[in-house]
C-alpha cells in the first residue's frame, strides 16, 4: 500500500483547490498513538489557519466564561473564598498553556490525529454556578469526569451511542443547539450596544451599532456561502465586526488590561492552600459526593457533542475519507486525560470535543493534525502576550465569531439532515423536548423512542438488536433523568428541588 508521501500530488496538478483538498483527505493514513510527521503523514496548508484562528477565538471566549462562572459561584458558596476577574484570567491562561501543549499540539497534532482536540464543554457553562453552590470541588469534578470518561471509552461506549443516534435525532439536536446558541449571542451583542456609555455618549444611544454589525455579518456570511468560502467566515466576520465597532465609535469600550507574562504554573499554589489559588485546598469525600451527579451529566453529554462535530466532517468530506474522520472513543480518551491533567495543574475547564475548531476545519476540508499544531501555538502565544485576549473577548468580536463559526453552521447541518419526513418527525420531538427540559434529556428520550420505532423511521428498529433498542437507550435515559434530578436542573423551570 502506498504511503501518503508517495501519493501526494502538488496542487497545480488539480483543476481547482477543492479537488486538491479532497485528494489530500483521501490519501491520508493517520497513525493512532504513533508519531505523525509533517511531510510524511500530513501537510500544512494555508486553509489550516482558519480553524486555528477560529478555535483560538472560541476557546478564549469559553475559558473566560467558565472561569468567571467558577469565581462567582465559589465566592457565593464559601465565606472564605474571594475570587474575581484577575483570578479568572490567570486560570484561563493556565488552561491555554500546559493543556494546549500536551493535548492539542502533541496529542492531536503528532500522536493521534484521529482524536479531535480536547476543548471546552459549552453546554455545561450555565451549570457551573449551580455546581459551585452545590458544594462541588473543581478538582474532584475533574477526577470523576476523567475516570467515567476513560471507562466509557475503554468499552467503546461513545462510538456505540453515536451509531445509535439517527439522522433525525442528531439533526434536531443540532438545530436546537444552533438556534439557542445563536439567540444568546445576538442578545449579547444587543445588550453590549445598548449598554455603551461614556461622558459624551448616553446609555442606549448607540444601540443601532449592534444592528449594523449583525446586518453586515448576515450579508458577508451569505456572500461567503455563495462563493463556497464559508470556512473563511470566522476571521472575515470577526475582523469586520471589530472594524465596524471601532469606526462606529465604540473604541472607548475596548480596554487592554491583560499584561504579558506567564501565569503561576505551580499546582501547589492552586490546590495546596485555602488562602491562595482556588482557596479550596484539596478535595475531600464530601466534595466528591457533591460533584458526582455533575460528572455523570457531563460525560453523558459528551456523545451528542462528539456526534455533532463528526457529522460536520461526514457532510463536508468527500467519499473514501473514513480514515481521517475523528474517532469518538479516541477523542473521549484524550478528553478524559486532559480533564484530569488540566485541572491538576490549576485549571478549571470542563472538557469536551473542540467544536470551534472542528466545525470550521470540516467546512474547510482539512484534517485534524496541521490545524491542531497551529492552534496550539496560537493559543499559547495569546496566553503569554495577554493583550490579544482583551480583543478576543470583546463582545462584538467574540459573539460574531461564535455565531458564524459554530451556531449558524449547526443550524444548516441540522436542516440538511432532516429532509425526509421520518427524520423531521424525530427531529421535531427532539427539539420540542429540548425546549421543555434541556438538550441532554431530549437526546436521550428521542434516541429511545426512535430506536423502538415510536417516532422516525419505522424500518430502522428492525436492524437493531434488543440491547441497542432497549438496554442502552433506556439506561442512558434513566441515568440522565437521575443526574438532572440530583443536581436540580429542573428547579428553575418546574420547582423540582435537587435531592442532593
């Protein structure tokens, strides 16, 4: 069998760039848990810069949101804990250094390009304040998530759950997550523009600036889609939003406060005392008990998250590219190890597959390794420089990047998956259940109903075994219900108090 290097042909031999990129995907043969080298096993292309840039913008936004949620929640939960913005930025920079080097550059870039990058678990961000108030400990939570994730990946549970999720259920999940995420980002831009205020500008007088940014984003994104250059959406739209905001008179709101340097990388500083770092010390048995249901919930939410990212590869890659598709179980293994290591060195991220990298990478028809290496370098550089973090987290830049790089593509992919009436029925039930409760329970319930022929394709259950139709879906549904009741996820909507 010929190697990648032997089969590689220069781009000039192809009629267009798209055919060249398709050929690159078809001839790649990633080595699992072996050294993959540039030139021998993969190549760097300028298209790799786009997902790298998109992933960098996305992860800064995610990390800053996570750490601020931890800071606010732990400060409220414990009398002796006082954490603020400086703490959040410092912990974010820790997450952007050691984990980026080990699990982005080395793991996904060189040693297992079948595993997508271990990034952030976005759906868990709204729960972090509740996790802190429940008495959980970030390090205890990380250990439990890591252990549960490794067990599930060892028994190939992640890939099996993905295979049991039909196109209708997956499409409905993508549509709901896309719409709900897009609405949040649009609201963020509206609140930002309406809240602009200075000595010469009255609050609310610049609300039109948010509308202008959103309107131009729609036009630019539509044009890029028309010319089949959607993979340029994040840098093009984010930079355009930045320029419009500055020209529109909002430059006074962009403040540079993060200084150049390295954060404290000593784990003892973060976890060895109740007077510095996280101010929590090492976790005890009560911390582990309080963290348990949230850890179960986080791991249960991995499979639909991973599924959504792999779908983008399947929809945008040509045929005969199965070897470069992300491996769900390998990704779960890397996420599990990264979760424990990243938190042990002082971080507080809740890990999952890196969507703000994978989605634009799939659209750009690029495999994982080259972009992962570039992204890791970018993230580490930003963490050291400091100042780019201030630009990346500025609302018009951050929200537009997430809109065009994650949520709009999710909506488009979901709609494409539910063209058949049977698929649309399963998608509708999934979306409705997600509106009533949340996406995790919606996925679990819709998967159970779909695999038993109660909704969706009536012929599909005939191809499934008893275990695939009943045991696995029902077990997942019960676990999700118990975990959500335990942590009080239905309290705000239905007054059902947590039983822990």
